[in-house]
């Protein structure tokens, strides 16, 4: 059960203290307080955990200071969609809206290699009207002898160049809590020219200590990727785990599942789960066609599999696309063979636009059917 307090009843107030005192005295119930900081106001929510079936909504509703009471299912208390759900399905970050109703393309380098390549990428993004990118500085690799990213050494020039080309948000994977401070320091040193969305990679979806650290900070939103060998429910629980520490600005990323049944793609594409995640939770959903497909194979109709699969995710309502590009894929230190070429960026953006328009028309048609 969630209690939403009246706008003027914040944790410091007397009414709030009295309300908490009453709730704490209830048998078999634990409480947890969350504050949701919006642009206009801060909303305070009290989570009642435990034997809430014995409580009557009307009784709790009538307590002083209470605005609304929502009875939630056991699962995904914070990020889930529940009966009578009116909590938002979007958040703002660095001037951009990330929601279940928006779409952003994060095209960029799988791994930062040289300053020249970063600049060529950022410039191309600006020329194509894109304001987000992906830039890997910390790379977990399957083989321990492979290149693991330039780490903090590359952050200052990545951030400076992002500022120069008007990039507002960079998706960047971190694999250890110490990377958070390194990113903060580099942003500080460069005068905060851009924003960062922290990425938790598929190998760390259930790294609960990392989830806690990332969940406790409020500076950056988080892209949590689905674990490639666990159920959807387990991955959504990981997102909930993170959010339960305080940070609810979470995007959920689909990136394919590790199974030979997906051959010849690198992973079994799971974008059919885009609408499922949107139904179960309030998170915007990201798709990663590059790490799903893992090649530049082309279908007989002339389209790369990566284009086809991106369109499949977008036409199903995806809200974010994480996609590998590289100015010189042959020289890329990570995932060159799957990268799209700079000359393909314009085509990619246009192809996504077509798929998005089709999605919007499908939603309008469904709305008209429901209305008629
Ligand atoms: C990545 O996006 O660079 C990446 C390593 O993805 P994943 O964690 O999905 O493998
Ligand atoms: Mn990669």
C-alpha cells in the first residue's frame, strides 16, 4: 500500500510525524518513506510493507495529511503500474524528457578509442539533429585480455566534445562504484558541458551492491540492461531494487538473450517484450539492436538486420535506441564488426522516423477503435 501525502505535508512537518507514529504502531507493518522531486513540487510517498490486506483503504485515507492511498500488487511497488496508477511514466534530465511516450536515439561508440573518433561521431550526431550518444569508457569484456576501455583518462575530452557539439546526454556503462566519482570529477573539471546516463550492463544486472550505490545517487538517471540469462521478472526486480534505494529515473534496456536459439544473431532478440515492460512498469524502454544482432548481415531486401530489428522495437513502442556506430569500424577496439558506418547514420535516423510514425498511427488507430 502506498500513501501519498498532501502537498504541504513533508517529512519535517508535525502532521507527518503524527501520521508516521500512527503507522508504526500498526501490527505487522513496516514503513518506508520516499520523496519524488519533480520540477514543480516534491511528492512524499509512504510505503506500507507487510500485512496490508488487513488495512481498509478508507481508514488510511481518512488520516490527517493523507491525499491518496493506492493498494499495490506485491511486485514492483515503486516502478510498477498499479490499479488507479497516476504516477508519472517519464522523467526530465538535462532538458530532455525520457518517458514511455518519447523516443531518443543514442548512437555512438561502443568503446571510446581515440579523441578523433569521438569528435567525428559527435559532429555527425549534431549534423543529424541528435542530442544523445553512447560512449563506453569502462568495458567489461568476455575475455580478460581484451581492451577494457580508457576509463577516466578519456572522460574530460569526451565531455568537452559533447558540449562542443550540443550533446546533452551520454549513456556510459559503469562497472564499479568508483566510476561514479570519476565521472562526477571529470564533469566538474570540464564545467558540466553535458549529462550522463549511467548504464548497468547485462553482466551486472544482478550486482546488487552496484545497484544500491547507483540507486542512492540522484545526479544521474540509469539505464539498466536486462540480464542476458535471467528471466524478465528477475531483471525487473533488479530495476526495482535500484529504485527502492531512492533513484527512480530508470530506463529499462532490452539487448537480447544469450541462447543458441537466437543464432545466427549474437543474441536472441527480445524486443517483443517492449510492450510487456511498458505494461508492467512505468519505465521508458530502451532497445539495443547492436548487441542483439552483433553483425552487419543484410537481408535480401537490402536492409541490414540491425535496421530491421531496430524498426521492430520502435514499431512496438520503444523509447530509446542504443546503437553502435564507428567512423572506422576496422580500427574499433571493441565490437567493430557490428558497428554501423557514419555514412549510414542519416539512413538510420530516417528509417527510425518511419517506424516511429507507424507506431504513432497504430496507437491512434487503437484509440479510435476503443473510442468507437
Ligand atoms: C554495451 O552496451 O556496450 C554493452 C556491453 O552491452 P551489454 O551490457 O548489453 O552487453
Ligand atoms: Mn559492445
